[in-house]
């Protein structure tokens, strides 16, 4: 994909505004990922989607259609128990995305996040996962259950599991050993050399491939490098769909390194690890945090062996990926991306690019 050179609007000051460079028509957006990273991004994008209850655009209605493509390889906690007991896909990450896109997010965050503390069967489960499990039994189809749940919750966007295959992650570690299952992979003290999916021919939903083909903007991340991002890209047909996509493809780099997944990796090395698994370049841009963190935050994360990811911009651009730099972090108890800053930067960049293309 060839892009016209431009500045990176929407990031001054610190990505707080969409810099007026917006598309003449509302955008079609696809966000790929999992974990808290994807749900955080969706909160920022949701504010630019037409209200499903009012039918009128909010904040200019910059997004006409928003689709979240979500990982389904979790095998721990409540999701893992439901996966085993009901032979269903894990609902946890999908549930978080539903809440993030709901018009009643504050109430649903408490309700869907409520974890039962009593009862042999219920203890440890949260209500949101049981809600999805009930709809799956009613409909007999997990993907249909997610769509029905989204309709009930009036979400501002579509939510798709990346595959409906009962897939399991398998990792080859740096010592040659094989570790099976997401929970065991993340708990391992060894470094991941290669990630695989079993079965290897797990297929995406047709709706996902169609959304990618039609999208003006496709984001991957933020999220755990292997267990939230690369796992989605192992699904058969996903790399090819992204490689030939006409829309703007943006990698949203994590803020901090993560044990077992990205310790010591720079921003460019994150992209390299992704390309090793996709076997094709799939990004036009990388959104990378270049803002400083407070000494308190640095000390807290250093105590856990985590550090800010180095924004090695020249190496990223040597990969053919242009960089969107900015202060994209929010420092609270846990460092997360500032959802509004990231969403504004993405939408302004996409709007400018489409305008330049005419």
C-alpha cells in the first residue's frame, strides 16, 4: 500500500484533539486484539460511532461502522472453566469488548464484572461470562450468541470472535521445549520463540474477512504480543486478508515490556516478531508512545522487571512502517493507553490520508 507523505495530525497537544483533518465520509474501522488493550481502545473509538439508540452521530459521527475482532484462546479462570464444562469458546475478552462498546458502560462494568464469591458451582465465575454461556446454550451457536448479546446491550459496533474453532495455543520456547495452553505459556519462565495454533487450519468468520476488506482503518493492538495479538494472526486467512487490505493498517505498540512475552524487546522488535508469524508485512503505520513516565511509575514497574518499550523510530521506519509518535499513556494504578488520545490520532491520520487520496 502506497501512502502520500503527511504529518501525523491529531497528536498535538498529546493527541487530545482530532485535528480537523477528517474524511468526507464516516469511516469503517476494524480493531483486532484482545485483553484489556483492545477494550481500552474500543472505549475511545466508541465515542465517535453513531449512537445505536438515537440513530444520530456523536462527536461528528466519524465512524460509520466499527468491528472488533477478538482472541478466543484463553483457558484460565472463569472463561477456562466454561470452556471445559460447556465445550464453548472462552467469553472473557469478548465480554470486556461488549462492555466497552455499550452505551451503559458504567453499570455493565459492575454487573458483568461481578465475580461470585460463594457456591461450589458459581464461585469464581463472573456474571458476564455466564450471560454469554446462557445465550450460547439458547442459540446453539457461540458467534450468534455474541451478536445477540451485543444487540441486547446496544453496543456501538460489531464484535466477532477471530475464529469459532476450539483452538489452543502452543508455544515453542527458546530452549526447544513445547508448552501447550495460554495459561501455561504465560506462566512459563522461558521466552517464546514461536507461537502456533492447534488446529492450524482454524478459520475466521466470513464477516471478519469482509469487514477487513471494506475497512478504511485497521488497527492491531495494544495487547500482549503473543497471547493477544499474534494469536489472532495465526488464524488461517488473517495474514493474507491484512496483506491485501485497502485500508490504513496501524500497529498500536504496547507501553511497557511484559514478562515472558516481550521482555527486552524494542518497538521495532515487536513488529519483527509479528512479521515472523504473518510472513508478510501487514502495517503501514505504528503508533508509538514517546512520552516520559513519572519516576514513581518507573520504579513501580521496575520492581516487577518491566520497563517502557524503547521507541526505536529509525528501525521501525527501516521496516517500511511510518511512525505516529506522541504521548499516549495514562498513568494511574496501572499504566494504560489514553483511549481518547489514541482514537483521535488514528481517526485524524485516516481522515488526512483519505483526503490526500481524493
